[in-house]
C-alpha cells in the first residue's frame, strides 16, 4: 500500500508541470494567479496568431520532414549493412553511427556553426536539415536494426531462388518484413527532430529558426501565458502521437520491457 | 549489393559531424580577435581562459549538479520502473508508460517552461526560493532525466526472473529483505547504465540551467553559448566545448572499460 502510494506520488511529480501549464494557459490575466480568476482563450489566440511562431512552425515542418525523408533511407541502408554481417569492423561503424547520442549538443552546435560560417552557409536552412539528419540517424539505425535482426534471410533466398531479381526481393520481401522497424524509426525521427533545440539554436537565424528555438526566445523575453498555450498545443499533439504509437507499436516491446503472464 | 555501399551514405553524414567537431577543435587553438569573427594565430590562451577561477567554478558546479541529479533521478525512478516492470495489469502498465513517455516526447523547452511556472511564486508560495537557484535547476534536471532512467531500469528489472524473488520469499525473507538481497543486486546492470547515461546527458545540459538558472546558475553548456552567441568569442567558446567533449568521452570510455573488466 505504501509502495503504491510512493509510485503515485512520483508519477504525480512527473505530471505536475503539465497540469500547471494546462491551468496557466487558460489564465485570463497577464500575471499568473492561482486559483485563476476566470477562464480565457486569449493566449491561444495569441499563440496561433504570433507571426514568429507561425513562421517557426512552418520551418519545423520543413526541417523535420526533410530530415526524416533523408535519414530513413540512410539509416535503413546502414542497418541492413550492419545487421547482415556484410561489412568488416561492424562494432566500430555501429559505435560511430550511434555517437551523436553522446556528443554534447553545444559542441556539435558550435562546430556546425563554425563549419557553416567557413562555407558561407550561415543563413541556409540546409545546414539545419543536415544537423537534424545527423541527430535522428542513431534512432533510425537502432529501430530498423531490431527488425533486421528478426528477419529470416531464408525468406529472401527463397524469393531469389524462385527467380525474383534482387530489386524485386528487396521491394516485395525485405521492405514489407521491416515495416514495424521502419514505422518505429519514423516516429522516433519525427519526435526527436521536432524537439531538437540546442544544435538548432546555434545554426538558425530569425528567418530559419524552428519552433523550439522560437519558444526559447519567447520565454526569455516575455512572461505572459502565451507560452503556456503553445505548450499545451505541443503536449496535446505529442500525447496523441504517443497514444497512437502505443496502440499500433506496443511501446513495451519497443523499449524491451518484457510482459509476464500471471504464473 | 555490397555492404560498404549501403553503409557509405550514413557514414558521410557522420563525416560532416566529424568535420564540424574538427572545426571546433581547430578554433579552440586560434587567437580571439575581439570585435571580429576573424581569428589570429595559434595560441593556448583559450584553454588558459577555461582555467580561470570563474570558469573552474562552473566546471565544478556542473560536476556536482550532474552527480546530484544522477542520485536523485535513480531514487525517484526506481519505484516507478519497478511498478512498470512488475505490474500484472495491462492497463496500469500502459498508464505508467504513457505518463513516463509523454514528458520524454514533449521536449526540453516546454518542460523547462512548465517548471518555471511551478517553481515561481504565482501558484505556490515556496518557503525557500527555488527559481533561479541551484535547487530549482536540480529539480528540473531530475524531472528531465527520469523518463530515460525509468525506461532503462524497467528493461533491466523485467529481465529478472520473478522465481528468484519468490524463492527468497518462500525461504522466509520479508519483502524488504528480498528487495535488498535479490532484486536490487540483480538490477545492477540497469542501474549502472542508467546512471552513466543520465550523468553524461546532465553534464552537457543546456535548456534547463539556462531557463531555471536565470543566468545565476551556469553549467558548462551555458558558458559555451554565452561566449559563442553573445560575446562572439568563438575560439574561447570552442575551447570550453572541447573540454566538455573530452570530459564526456573520458567518462564514458573509462566507465565502459571499467564495466567490461568488472563483468569479465
């Protein structure tokens, strides 16, 4: 009983900020007060009509979409090469492809900024897209690798022996069997990219900046609850995405939390 | 198709990252020319700058905050991870998983902003000042690290065969004794890798100390950003970032070597 209470309290700690943001977003006045003196949607109107947020949201869609489009085939090809033992020094390449996970964001960000400046690309959105491809690649490689490991090579050999060309084998056998991994990879790529902040802060301008950077600038400069409204929209969209992912992917399996049947 | 051909495009993306880090290391040994983005000749002055008392304090505080965050995150995450791994009810597991993952997926800025509201005084009158203090930054960092820690711990705990725990219980051990003598030691691989990941990520944390520290609490990443984007001192900033990079790799490299030795 006490154990259950402890878990509830800790889960409460995890959820508390979200609840506070929810309450704050409906606050009628500029200065936050609790309990609120009424309800208002003015901050939602503000959030949706603030030009810089609109521009940043569009940038986010472009950068996230483009980076997923590039990272998915790149990561899938790499996972196929690594998972089938087709290359030597497999451990080294795997470590290299996963390395963006542990490189401090400010180091990667400043490095990309210096590189972009040297190439005269500081105002280019392309630099942002390349950076996002690098950041999401480890997640794509990992997700697809799980499916590659579960793929029985006999099925491909059977198709080939029945006369299918390598390309046909890939399209009709390999790709369909990799579908769960590809879908997980896509979900991860989108979520990681849409939230990427530190590296993007270094390499974006007022014109190219994505939503997290615009939100950061807003929080630093203004204290009104507009950010709370943006946050609620963001959290709502994410929650729907997580619920859908759990429904279709069974997240326990993705995160390797075993299910045990009652003995 | 040949394997190397499949691998090449992804490695090219990594080559760009390597080039960026190379550029960073190059700048860290170039002379800073105030008021200009041009650089002078070779120098070690930037690294001498990192060793200034003001910055040494930042490095020290970063290490202390990372260590405290790791400890508190472990303590707060273990019960949730245990419940997640051991519950028999599908609905409870889904509920815990969604509550755990939702903040994981909402990103640094939204979560940190939320903590600014909680720690400020508009909702609760806190007896001690929390916002813009190290304690507030610590709370934010722990909250930020918990989803990662919970997922790693839950994966480790779920791989422990519950018959061990039942065996201990049938031999007369109470729940507390069973936990301390059986579950906890068997979950040690998860504890170690969870702590490593959390420490390394906290060590280069930026958004949480930037917003919850309000310029009064600074970690290494905040100084890198101040120097690069506010003072336009790219060489000085690069030296700082290089130190963070090297310390992170030394920590992870040392830890993985130590782990392989312990397990061997």
